[in-house]
C-alpha cells in the first residue's frame, strides 16, 4: 500500500505531523473555544515551526488550563512565572502574557457575538476554495488576513499579524490551501 499524495510540508514518516495534515489541517472549525485555542497556538508559533508547536500541544493544553479563556484571563504573575519554568511549552513571557490578553479580548468579543461567526464573516462564512498547484503559489498573507489581523488588534488581541492570521485561517479551514495534487484538497472541496 502506498502513502497518499500529500502537501509537501509534513515531514515524510513523521506520524504525528502526517496525521495532523491528514485529519485536522484545513478542516473547517466553527467551535468558539477550538478557534481560540488554535489562535493562541498560532501566536506561539511566531518565529518557530508548526511542528514544534504540534509536539508541545498536549503540554500546552495541560499548562493552559485546557485553553479555558475564563481561567487564562485570570492568570496572575505567580501563574505566569510558573509557566516560564515549564519546559513542555514555549517559555516566552511576551507570548504567555499575550495569551492572557487574548483570553480577555476573547471574553469581550463573546459578550457581544460569537467569536466563530465574527472570524468566519471575513471569509464569507464558508471556506474559500483556491486551487493551488505548487507551494510557491500559496500566499503567506492575503488582503482578508490583513483586515482580520487589523481588526483582531483593534479588539486587543496580540500575536495576530496577517501572516499568523493566514496560517490560522489555513489550519482551521477558512481557506482550503491543500495543493490540488494532495488527496485532502478534493475531500475538503
């Protein structure tokens, strides 16, 4: 049995990375809390590879109180100092404090509207269906991700520039950026 044709970015033979590509990446996500978690993790990815974050994701879930925005918003300096000692996560004070700030911003958004509906509104409420044939064709950011990043920042979010936002949008299926040769492209079209 041969492996299916995938996008070239998951390391061949890396079971966790291939599984992430095959089962999660690009699958439309509409759950408010799942989107919050992914946005936080994409912020931690800044300057690093997604593979690094993927291998630490379960540690993050444990250390970050299951990505409960209500709990993260209440973190005090003692909690942040403890997280800075946790070797299972990315130990960046700016990113950890950014997660707390993002949790507070998420709670403010949720007082008025669904986080999911707000984010998906930038993409027309349904996944975009580009047909990229080569990795070189896939953009790092788009006018949509630039507008969404700007609006996230207006609402108090951090670590959400247009490149991070576009990576987030790809991961949560707002745009189907699997290459046309990849078996997942057709499945998600």
